[in-house]
């Protein structure tokens, strides 16, 4: 029983850690949550400089589709603006997630792998 409590405590600690700051060579910008289910989400780009990474979908402008990392608290991010960094490679953080089978009906072409970060450097490329 003590081992189980220790394991649960460790998992809670790891999942509550602060997001990382972005690296200097990454494309990073502020977004807001439009809709999502089971780790999939449509995010709205808030900074006009980065509108080229989005498109119009279901009446929303400057949006794109993504799949969240396993540790993202979807209800928490659905009520706030936050920063994301576009990743160019397949994310290794989703290899062992337990996900439900529901999916978003996103027919757009703008799909980006992202990592939530606490802030963006001013030197993010355009």
C-alpha cells in the first residue's frame, strides 16, 4: 500500500511540473483553445505574425490541429491562453499515452506537433 501511494505521489509530482521554456531556434507563439477531445485539439493563433501557420475551419480563423502531450491537462488549458512551440519531428512524448478513441472531425491541412512552453523567446523565427 505504501508503494502504491509513493507511485501515485511521484506521478502527480511529474505531471504538475512547469512547462519548459522554448529553445531559441523554435517557432513559438501564443494560442487559445478552440475545441478538443481525447488529447486532440484545435488551437487559435493569437499573434498575427504567425497567422500563416493557421487556416479557417468551421468559422474559426487562424486555427490549426494538434495532438497534446500526455501530461497536458486539457480542461486547464481550455480556459486560458498559452504558448506553444512547433516541433518538426514526431513527438516522443506520445508513445505511451492512454487515449480514448474519439477524434475531432478536422478536415483542414494545417496540422502541427506542438509542445506547451511557459514563454517564448523574442528571437522566435517568423
